[in-house]
C-alpha cells in the first residue's frame, strides 16, 4: 500500500544493541507472536511452514480483529513485511514492514505501518494517536518472556528508556528543580515499569486509563521532592 494514499500511516525507528540475526529471529518466529503483539492469542500458519517466509499465509487476531495476512516481502535479516485484512472487513487493508540495518553497536530498526478502509478508520477515531498500534511498543511488550533472542532485544530497549528517564531526573536535580534526596535510579526504574505496564494495557484494550494513572502518579511523586528555594 502506498503510504501517501493511506489515511493511517505510522513510522518509527530505534537503535538497539542486538544483532540483526537476533532481531530477525524474533520477527519470523510465530511462537513469539502472543507476546509480539499484545492481545494476540494465536497465530496459525496456513502453508505448513514452521516460521515466516516469503508467501507464508497466516491467520491471527490483531488489534481486536481476526486477520488474514501473508508475508509479501522477505529479505533475511534485512527486511520483512506482511499485509492483509480483517475478516470483518475485506475492504480494510493493513501493511506492516520492518527494516533492519546493522550498526557498530547492533541494529537500527525502522518500521512502517499503513492502514486504510472503513474498519481501521473507525478504530483510529477511537484510539489516541498511535495507541495500541504503536509498532515498537508491541515489539517490546511481554517479549522478554518468550526466548533468549527476545530477551536480548527487550532488555536493550528497556535499558535505553530507563537511561533516558534517569537522565531527565538527574538534570532536574542538577538544576535544583527537585531535591537530591530523591533516589534517581530507583525512581527511574519504577517510572519505566509503570509506564510500560500502562502502555501494555493501552495496546491490549484501547483504554488510556492505566497509562494516564501511571503518568499522573509518577509526576505526583516527583513533585513531593520539588525544591522551592533552589538546590
């Protein structure tokens, strides 16, 4: 599907300290899919294949819909894409591509998802921004429980997020906005865990309630250490 002609178009990218082989193993292994996409309960390959390959047809439940899809691009350790439609609306199409580029420290991940048609248009109105469809969000959520390869990718992603939150807290302490009495490392770890849990709930149910509660609680906790007289 041409992105410029699709009303719903997501792209995202991230650097991870995991080899292209590790990332590829996660993407093509159907056993990881119940965690690979939150809300997915099954993946049934229809051609007798044990892993995804070019032309593999499969059925799954995705974004709350029973979906029929097939692998339409397949360049080992470099690019994979699948496309299909929800059984409830064959006029509604979706296409999801992943590009993996090796880097000195691991891999650069770039993902693109396009959707069009009446069913997806209606779902987009109900979800906030990317919501449950966030491509990199679904890769991480729950993935660490599936295989050593998945654990490696997940741990690297979460470590990056934890470092970013920690850097923000340290910056606020350096500038005197919050007290140095706050344990920055423990707080950063707790915030990432809470936000990830809320994001998982969002992608599974479409509700932002848990994510909003996690953000509000985290901000309220930081405010308890707010300085009113400088450092």
